C-alpha cells in the first residue's frame, strides 16, 4: 500500500460510511413517520374504543331500564288479570243475587196479590156482616120500640 492509496481508501470509506449513515437516517425517519402514523391510529382506536365503551354502557343501561319496564308491565298484567278474575267472580255473584232477588220479587208479587184478594174477600165479608149487623140492630130497635 502506498501512502497515496490510504487517503483514497480513507475517503472511499468515509463516503461509504456517510452513505450508510444517510441510509440509516432515512430508514429512521421512515420508521419515525410510521411510528407517528401508528401513534395517530392508536389514538383514533382508543377514541373509538372509548366511544364504543360509552355506547355499550348506555346500551346496558337501556337494557336494564327495559328489563325493569318489562317486569313492571308483567306485574301490572298479572295484577290486572287477578283484578279481572275477581271482578268476573263478583259479577257472577251479583248476577246470581239478582236472579235470586227477581225470583223472590216474583214470589212477593204473588203473595201480595193473594193477600190483596184475601183482603178484598174479607172486606166483602165484613161489609156483608156489617149490613147484617145493621139489619139486626134495626130489627132490635124496631122490636124494642114495639
């Protein structure tokens, strides 16, 4: 090796090292850009995840409210069913009592008609007895005056 070749080799080595450094710098810049892009994507994904978590929580609250409403509706339906059954039973009982009252009313009407006929008959008999009694009194007075 001659003394002249060493600076040339050194210059070539420096150029090669500069090329390697430039290549690594470009590669590093590309990786930093990719890393920044991935960081942005990660932030977007986290935002979406937080939004989905909030939406999920809201849906779960809605489901809980709907379950409570459904249970309340079912209880109200059962209560209404029981009330309806009670009202139906009460209506049946009242209808039976009404039928019994109608029958009893018919019996009373018949009894009142019979009583009125008997009163009329007794009144006729009393009027006839009074007439006979008046005649007897008149005969007694006439016999006493003689």
